[in-house]
């Protein structure tokens, strides 16, 4: 069964450092997403990406965040200067709403800890 | 009004009980609806899609009420392994299908 894979599974970084979270979406999917979940809280939308550009982003996705699909397979989330409050589980997801099955598939997540 | 709203629970029910959750959504033109399940510190996983005619998968039944803009999930004969957070997920109309909207989740705990 195809799956979304994310690396690393856990990242610890110092406040102010840059981090890049990596994702490999399912190959025939067209939409790509990043979500985050602070411990004990709901899943929050960060950004969606379609046709090599950001389709929609939330207010959380400020200038410190960026996304890229550098080589047609990887989909990355960069946080330029991490803050303590960026500590969360980050989930990548992909979907293809043009197929019969429009559901999104999630990666296992990257737990980011900012110290 | 929130885009997707769920009762956060927690629901604490005995094994074998029947439990039902509701979820309301604000965009009447929404096209696709799902229930996801999330175990502690794990990624959300698709439990079932929700079709207009209602659908059943074993002990799980999902219903959609477009007139009242809610979806429901019924779990019969609950098992200990059903303990999880259940997320209601709505996808806006295809023309703007760039955001999957999650409810805040309903926590379910099944006790022996």
C-alpha cells in the first residue's frame, strides 16, 4: 500500500536554528499539505501546495515558514528561526481530489522539539 | 461559527457499549467528509469515508445529513482497541480543495 513517509521522526533543535522537515508524498497525488499538532491540542492546518506553488496557508504559516518541492518527489517544510512554541508534531499529507478517493494520507509525523 | 465542530468529550464507555459522535460543518457546499482516527502521538488514519446515503463498515456506521450540515459516527459493540481520538474531516468544494479541515477531535475511552 502506498504511503507518505517523513524524516526525521524526531528532531531536537536549539531556539533560533533553522530546521527542514522532509516528506515524500504518494507518487500520483497532486495536493500536499503540512499540518502541526501541539501536544494535547487539535491538528492545525499550516499550508497546502499544488502545481508547484502554495495554494493556501494559515495565519500560523508566517515568514518564518517556507515549503518547497525541489525534485518532484520530496516536499519540505523549512522553519528559518525556530521558537520554543514551534515544538509540535508536524504531519505531512497528500491527496488527489480528482480521483474517486479524495481522502488524504498522512505521514507518521516528525516530532520537533525546540530547546 | 467554526468550520468544523465536534464535541471534544471525553466519552468514557464500557466495553460492548454503543457510542455515537456528531460533527457539524459550516460550509454547505462541502463535498467530501471523512472520519479519521488518531491514536496518542500517532498520525491521523482514515477510518471511513462518509457518503450521502450513509455507509457501514463492520461495527462502524457513518451518516451525513446535508440539510442540517452534520455527520455522525456510530460505533457498536465497542472494543478496548477503539479507544482513540476521532477526527471529523471535511473537504471544501473541489474548486477550492486546497485545505482539509479537521475538527478538534472527540476522545473516546473504552473501559473493561
